[in-house]
C-alpha cells in the first residue's frame, strides 16, 4: 500500500503532486482520497534498491517530504477528514 512512496521515489515531487492533483480532479464531490503515508525513514531505506532512488532523495527530486503532504493537499483543495495512525 505504499503507492505514494513509490510514485515519489520514481518521479519525485512532480510525480506525487501530479498524482494528488489528478486524484482531486477525478473525485466526485464528497469523494475520498485514501492513502498510506510512509515516514521519511521508509524512503531512505529504499535508496539502495535503485541508483535513481538515491539520486532522487539526495538531489532536487524530493523536497516535498511526506510530513508536508497535508499542507499541499489542502493547497489544491482537499479537506482533511481523518488521519488514522497505526499503533505499532
């Protein structure tokens, strides 16, 4: 379920912003976007899997870290309904 992380690692901020914006545009009024937000440390663990991931993390590809997603989502028009946190 870490789809957002993989989009972010493969396509950087442009990819994740595009995904969020397209989701917003496609949702009917009253619709919900549900996703599993990964902690930044989860991104850093993946940088060894592909050189492109390491470049994206260390370079300019990712400046919109996961803790800033909520502000970006509000900026494009989403309204926060609920955040669910895994107790582990």
